[in-house]
C-alpha cells in the first residue's frame, strides 16, 4: 500500500481480536492498516505472524494511548487515516475487580484521547470494541440492543458501559460517525493456525485453559462453579468464532463509510444467538479434538454474570452479517493454534 491508499488505524492490532481484524482488513486489498499496540497483553512476534499470512508487515506504533501527544503524532504522521477500530483496552474481569482505578484510567482516558484527536484530525469513522458485559445480569434472554443495562458486574464492564456513552455523546455533537459492536465470547483461531489467543501470563479465558489442559501445560481445568440456575449449573455464554468477529468489523466499517447523515451512531450485537454452558463447551472440545479433559468443579468467579447470549436479528437485518462457524469449528481451530504454540515452544507457563 502507498500513502495514497486510505488507512485504517487498529488500536490493539497485535491483540487477539485486533490481529484477526488486521488480517481481514488486509485481505480486502483496499486499505493500508496501521497498528497501535504497546504489547501490554500481546507480543511483537504477532506482526511477523500477520505477515506470514498476508504478505504485509504492518507498521506498529508501540505507544500508550493514554499519552495523548504520542497518540496524536501517529495521526500527524499518517494524514490518510480515514477510520479507527478501537480494540486496545485492559480486559480481564477478575483483574478489574482487583485493580479498578487502573482499568478506569486506561480504558477511558485512551478512548477520550482517540475521540478528541479524531475530531481534531477530521477522522470521522470510529468503531468501538464493546462487550456483552454491558448488559450485566439481564432480566430476559436473549439480550437485544435495546435491552436495558443492569448494574455492571465488574469495573471492566463498567468501562464498556461508559465507553459506549462517551462514543455516542461524541457522535451526537461532532462529525465522528460511530458504531459500537457488542460482542459476546470470541474464541477459536485463524484457519492457518498461525494466529490465535495468546496467554502471556496465566490466562483467565476458558478456551485457552481448555487447550492448555489438553496439551499438558496445565494439570487440570477448574470450572468456576456449578450451582448457577442454568441447565447444568455452569455459566452460559454465547461463543463466537474470532474470524466471524473480525469480518463483522469490516462489514461495520464499510457500512459506516456509507452513512451520509451529519451525526450517526448505532450499536450491534455480535454473537451466534446460541447460549452454551461451560460444561457444554468442554464437551464440544473433547469431541472436536478427541481428547478427554481432566477437569473439576471449583468456586464461582467474582464478577461473572450467570448467563448471557445474543439476539442477532438487528445485526443480520441492517449489516447483513451472520456468523459462519459453529462451536465445534471454534474448538478445532483453537486446538490447531495450541498445537502450533507447542511446536514452536511459543508459550511457557
């Protein structure tokens, strides 16, 4: 790509969802992609992995988005940036319970900096990475975009609720057109096996724990509680393939480019619409990988909601997007990625 090509800035571009979205953008063949990622929860090697898949070595700025001057310099150096997809945020629910001020400062200051710079630099297309955690313990399931927010179950979820308000209020009074994408539980990995969810430290996400247990990197999988009011007592989530999530960001971005109204903001769920319990996810992996997992029931986890899954009708009707992959394919791709990590001795627990 040359500087004459429109550029999309992907914050957190070396992270799990960010890296898959960078690949999806590059495969469109019409955008330059620029990344901002300070590697607080990702690895520099991811840039090489993206290059292996796409043939493009993406330029990354290893800056802290809470540093407004450093963030502005990225836009100054790249005046052809036309859109921002904002993934960069701290994302651990239990960690946010333990370190609330760190989460509020990081997730909200970085967002406000980006929006202020977008207004200043006339970058008028903004996609915010939100989360199903905004719904809290909803009274009715599935949740749709007009489901009222319940009290946030964690500071992380609170930053997503407030983040959506910040983006919406900015769009009301500026030329920045914006979409918030509330995705549910992204899992799986790129079909190549070269990009997936990377646990720098002890991960708290279910599927990497499953695959690490299967690989012998963990002695056991501890299921966080089995006394919830669900069909098998474990929490229910709407798992969605990370490739589906990445492709939805491209669809949303291109939809945003078509908007002609002076002020535009909307929100869309990204999920499959199918709730899966933790134990059902475990058994789906066992079937996909033909491996029996060593697991036991442990204590419930602070900040977890009991059940959440999506109503996807609005996303399908307006964006024309629907997921392509099921839970077995999610688990198969995650296991392929874990085997790649073992082969390269990439993860050391």
